[in-house]
C-alpha cells in the first residue's frame, strides 16, 4: 500500500478563485504525479515530481502549478480556477522501478 | 509522441461471456512499458498488469489474460467467464520508461449484466 491521501476529496468553488489540492504519501516514494480525468479523455498528466523541489510539466499543465517542499507532499494549485478545470484529480506515486502507478482516491473539483 | 487508442468506448456482455478489450499503441521508443488499470464504479484506480517491450509472452492470471503483439502494436485484455464484479472502466497505458509518465487511453467501460 503506497499510502496516498488526497485532500480535499470534494470541492466546489467559483471561477477566478485559487484552489490547492494536496497529495500526501507515507512511503517515501521519489516520484509523484498529478493526473486529471475527464469523460472521453482518460487520464492526462498535469505535472510530476522526481524529488523535492524537482518538478516538470506534463501534457496539460497550462493553468496549473505544483510544489514539492517535502518528499511526502505534492501540491497542485489552480491560481485562478476556470470551468474547464472541473474534473477529477488523481495523485499517484511510482511503485518500485517498473513504472506502475499507485493512485490516490481522487479529488472531485467543480468550478462554477 | 505516444498514443494509446482504446476503440471500444463501451462494451456490454452477459455474465459468463468472454470479452476482449482492445488496446493499440503508438510509440517511437524501442523500450517501453504497457499497463492495464481498472476503475470500478467506486472510482479508485487499480493496477492490473505491466508488460515491457522485450517481453511478448502472454500472461494469464485467473480469468484474466493479456495478449501482447509488437507486430500489431496491440496489448489486448481478455476476461474469461465474465462476472458482474468485472463491471468497470478499463484503461490501457503506455510509458517510455519505468518512471511512471504514462499516457492513457480513453478507457473502455465494461458492463457485465447478470
């Protein structure tokens, strides 16, 4: 069990407000990822981290920023939320060295 | 660029039928990894299997089997004697390395009716 906790699990906010989603892991995994899941689009990588303060962009990074000041926490920030960012956000860690991902339970964000 | 295509958006079968979920991928890498994940109605994502590009051996795990064919860039998933509990969204994914930057297909929603 990779021990991932995402918070909040559900959030409703208004357009233009900042939002931060938190991913907390307890297994000291080096790699962490943020994906978003939308109907008809599967999962798309937003940002990922390969260590403390080491992050990089994924496929759909526009409008998002991340930070990783500690191994266990990976934060995803929407500086000014838009309705197109309504989605389910999944955090994941890399298990071992075989590329498989262990996912958190997801955070459902609704931007009105 | 990598791409994963799951052409079947939805599949509906009756319990005990066999069902195959198709996955076709595109990559220019010679080394890559393929995965299948399951997302049941409860919403969590669960890893099912991993294959690397050097291992074309098919695999069977209980009622599940996977057919990897590099010649056709396919990594298909078959459920034998399907059960209602198999109802879920199934995602195929591709990664160029073992570092987890996976590209996912759009998923196939499988409904198994009693």
